[in-house]
C-alpha cells in the first residue's frame, strides 16, 4: 500500500494511519459517515477513478486494506481500458 | 403492549390533551414555565411510556409514542415537544446502555418509578446544533472522576429537568468528534441560568440557557465509544420521528378546528364557500396526508432496521429520515400559513378563543431551525453520492 494512500486517509481520521493499522476498522479510527464520502471524493480525484455503485458499501470502507484492494482493482481496470 | 393497553394510553393522551388545551394559551402569552404541562404528563404516567416493562415502564413502542405526541400537540405543541424529546432521551439510554453499567440501568428504573423528566444538552455556542461534535471537554481528575463544565445555550425545560443528557468532548486533547454522552441527575450538578427564553414561538418550552457544573464519575457516561453509532441508531431517527409527530398533531388540530368553523352555518364570514376556499383546504390536506404517510413509512422502516440488528442504518435510511424532518418542518409550516390565509384576520392573524392559528404559525416557524434544515440538506446531498440507484431491484 503506498504512503500517499495512507496520507489521504489520515486527513479524515483521528491519528496518522501507519502500515500496522491497515486492518483496523476505519469507523473505530474516527471515520464518520460524512467523512467517508469526503474520503471517497478525494480518492476518486487522486487516482482518477470512479467507484461503481456496487462498490459503495460499508465493506469497501471498512478498513484501509479493504479500500486499497478496491482502489487497485479500479486503477487496473481504468488502465486496461486505455 | 396489547391493543387494549394501547387504546388506554390513547384515551389517557386525549384526557391530558384536554387539560393542556386549557393552559396552553396562558403559558404562551405569559412566557411562563411549562411546569403545569409536565406535571400533567407525569400524573398521566406518560413519562415512562417507552421504558420496557422489566424496568418498570409502560412498555410502549415508538408508533404509539408518535400517536401520543400528535394528540398532545393538538393541545399544546410546546408540551408535546418536551415529551417527544424526553422520549428521545429515554430510547437513547435504553438502546445504547452498556450492560456493565448498573448505574444507568438503576437510573432508568428510578426515572420510570418517579416519572422523571430528562432534558437534552447538545447545542453549544461555538458549534451550534452540530450533533457530531462537542466543544466543552471533560477535565479528568482521576481514572474514575471528572469535572463537567458545560454551557447549554438552549435547554428545553432546563429549569424543570430531573436529569440532563449532555454531549461533551472526551478530554481537551481529543478531536472534536470524540463525543461522550453523560447522564447527570439535577442534584449532582450546580445549575446556573445564563439567559432567559423570549422567542417568537415554542414559548412554552422555556428553553433557557444554563450552565452546568459538577464532579461526576465514569459511571455517569452512557457509552464510552462510538457516539456516531448512538446518533445514527437512536438519537436522530427518534428525534426526527417525535418532532415530525408533534408538528403534524398541531397542524391537524388547527385544520380540524378551521373546518368546524367553516361549517358553522351561523358563521357568515365563511358562508360563501368559494372555490378559492376549497382549493386552499385541499392544499392543506395534501400536506397533512403526505407528511402522515411519510411519517408512518419511516416508523415501519425504523422498526425494520431495529429488528434486523445491523450496527448502522443504511445511507438510504439516513437520507429518508433526514427528509422526514426537512419535509415535515417546511411543509407543515406552509400549512399553517395557508390556514391563516383561509381564516383571515380575526380568526387567523389575531389571537382568539376559537382557533390558535397564530400560535401554531409562530411555533412551527422554529421547526426548520431546530437542528437546522441546511445542515441536514448538506448531509443528504453528500449521502446521495453513495446512494443514487433508486429504481426497483
Ligand atoms: C424550540 C427549540 C428547542 C430546542 N431545544 C434544545 C434542547 O433542549 N437542547 C439543545 O441542546 N438544543 C435545543 N435547541 C437548539 C437546536 O437543537 C439547534 O441546535 C439550534 O436551533 C441550531 O442552532 P443555530 O441555528 O445556532 O446553529 P446551526 O445549526 O449551527 O445553524 C446556524 C447557521 O449556520 C448554517 N449552517 C450550520 N451548519 C451548516 C451546515 N453543515 N451546512 C449548511 N449550513 C450550515 C445554517 O444555515 C444556519 O444559518 C432547541 C431549539 C429550538 C428552536
């Protein structure tokens, strides 16, 4: 997981996100529902991707790790289309 | 609760309503304490309606509470609002109590037995109505004890409250969204009045500004983590449902009274029952019916959510419940305005014995501001990005 990604998430939670926190629940780290949406917009802009509706679930945003997997998948899909 | 017991509560609510009617106008005109109204509720055993039977309460459900709020509001909207918010505090305690915290359970039993009233302290001067953050922080003096030092600029029934349910920041170094909910009994606190309540409407709520100070214990904290969960699961849905119910009840009352006046044959003013009159009446009815149906739908959706035992409601539920508050507060105020057009100067704009339209108009003007609709609209706009595929599946 790249550090830029951790930095983006850190904007929206209580403390700086480090590699050993990537499986912790993001809600427990202080990501409330409206912050989840702001995080989504930030990630979409940074990686130039767009989350399809079916990815907009609690599960996607449950942990940094889970979210990163989805981001990688979407970035790859985006690249394969180019 | 059985149907017969529900019916008993409803008749009790109507009896209380009739007594509230007698005092509502004087409380509003003279801006006096709503003590008489709250005492009526206490004597009718309504303060513990939502407390489960095992805690000595009435064991009623939210649908019943919503009906009762409508009925009470048809006598006095201020009293109904106080009761509705009290129900919100009760549900919050019941549904989110930590099973290891005997203090809260014992308190719920006492509240039930003594028919006590819980006031809510969420607003702060700096942050306004935002429920998800708190400015004042607890000062911890030991592992187990802390000082609470909190101003509440608007506290409904603050001067009558037996308990206060208060939002605060965990400690001064915490982020502002690290909110705790503290329950304190009146005699655990030093209470000082900061301002008096002299508003346009909702005058009977006596929502003075107060300052609360006290040394309390960890056991006073209702839940130690995850305040957002409490707000989403209970505080917001129950608050919006009870508020909408009260506004709806007050509007239904003046609508019904207006039609009775129109139908009095000797009342010459309305004897030329014009097309204009019928059209306005139908507009009011459309608003009442739409809010009524939406409210009932949200009661069902909320019950479904509670039965399903998910941790958080869906984004769609969040949007829908916010829309209930936005829609009810804006449309029912419009309905009072339309009713004032219909009634005209004497029975509408002027205070009179027959129909309290001007009071309902002033009272309902506050609806949009109580937890500001702009705040909810902003949240709903953002939440929509997460939930926009609305076609049937
Ligand atoms: C009858 C009555 C009884 C009340 N009882 C209580 C009580 O018992 N306890 C209690 O704690 N409080 C109580 N309140 C206060 C109430 O819950 C709200 O906190 C208060 O009405 C909102 O205060 P505000 O307008 O100062 O702040 P805000 O809600 O902060 O609004 C101020 C302004 O900022 C704008 N604004 C703020 N945030 C946003 C946003 N996110 N997006 C867009 N615009 C925004 C709004 O448009 C508004 O113009 C009561 C209010 C009333 C009318």
